[in-house]
C-alpha cells in the first residue's frame, strides 16, 4: 500500500470515527432531553400526589373527630 493510500485510509477511518462520535453525541442529547422531560413529569406527579395525601389526611382527621364526637354522644345516652 502506498503512503498516499495509507493516508487516505487513515483519513477515512478518522472521518468514520468522527461521524460515529457525532451520532453518539446526538443520541445522548436526545436521551438527556427525554430523561429531563420524564423527570419534570414525575416531579409534577409527586407534587399532585403529595397534595392529595395532605387532603386525605385532613379529611381523615375531620372524620375521626366527628366519630369521636358521635361516640361521646352515644356514651351520654348510655349513661342517661
């Protein structure tokens, strides 16, 4: 193989490796964007579920208070 052919092969090889690197970078950027979007959706869902838990805990506390009040009234009827 002549020096010119070797140089051409080396250049072709380098070009191919650079193209692969560019494709890899593009794919990784797309994956990163998808992951960031997925994380944002997950954070929104966590916030929604956290608020739902707070609401349910508040409702449970109110129901417990009402039941305790009713039980107190039943106790008063039993004593009378």
